[in-house]
């Protein structure tokens, strides 16, 4: 093992042979290791690091360009929020709970993407929304209480719209869905959904 390590470090000369008791010159090996480490770090500092940080900057720019905008994240929120209505309407409570999580995930994403808008701290509004109206909806879903769910849903719509007003977009008005958001998903609980 030690022999191998010394060989890798290039300190074993031909014919030299290692014995842990006598011929091991610890100081010599350590000093050679030190020289190697020094050489390694100076190479990193001189050439690799600037190249790495330029690469990193490029990668961050690429990722930033690939990240969805707040509008896209909100469109996803809208879709999950509408699905939630149909899932709860069909008493498909597992799907309803899933859609609540999707709504949470997306509004959190929106706040992370744009922490402040029109002087409004999005994270603060999202946190309050999750702790009150969304928590109420989750509780209604857990208790399988359709009436409470309908009340909670109307209150959640008010919060969606009050944030839109506060962030300077009073023209984005959410209402109770008048039809299913997609034609190709089953809302009711059936044998295949168990
Ligand atoms: C914390 C504030 C906030 C909350 C809460 C909020 N929104 Fe938004 N929403 C915004 C902002 C800001 C925009 C504008 C995004 C942009 O600039 O593209 C927006 C835009 C939208 C849009 C328009 C997207 C488009 O490009 O057409 C929809 C739809 C939407 N929100 C749905 C909802 C729904 C549904 C809820 C509630 C479940 C909700 N929003 C809750 C801040 C919020």
C-alpha cells in the first residue's frame, strides 16, 4: 500500500525497496509530497482557476436563460389550481392533495425567481398564503370536507387576485373554473386510480 503510494508519487527509485522499519525516510517523502502539493496548487492558481470561473459564469448564464419566467410558472400554477377544483369536486382527495402541493411548489418558484415586484415582497405574500388559505384547503382535503373546500377555494382565489393587484396587474383575474382545464385526465376515483 505504502509502496504503491510512494510509487504513485514517483519517489521509489528502481531497485529501492521499501521496509517500514528501516529505509523509510519519512522526512524526505514528506518534503517531496510538499513540493508536489505546492506544484499542484500553483498550477491550479495560475491556469485552471481563471478558466474554471469563466466556465462557471458561462454555465450560470446558460442556466439563467433556461429557467422559466414568472409568467410561465404562474400559468402552471393556474393549471394545477384548476385541476385542484375538479379533483376535489370529484372527491378524488389524493389527487386534490397532490395538486395543492403543485400549487405550492409553483408559487414558491415564482417568489424565488422574482423576490420583489412593485415593492411587494413575493416571498412574504406566498408564505402567508401557504400558512392560511392553502393550509385551510389542505385541511379540508384531509377531512374530505367538500363545503369547507369550496369556501377555502374562493378565499384562495381572492389571494391570487390581491397579489396580482398589489404587483400592478389588476387585469389578471382568476375565477372559479367553468370547465375542466384539460380534456384528457380523469378526475373521479376509479379502480385505475387506486
Ligand atoms: C405573491 C404574488 C402572487 C400570488 C400569490 C399569485 N400570483 Fe399569479 N402572478 C403574479 C405576478 C407577479 C404575475 C405576473 C408575472 C409576469 O410578469 O409574467 C402573475 C401572473 C399570473 C398569471 C398570468 C400568467 C400569464 O403570463 O398569462 C396567472 C394565470 C396567474 N398569475 C395565476 C395565479 C393563480 C391561479 C394564483 C393563486 C393560486 C396566483 N397567480 C397567485 C403574482 C402572484
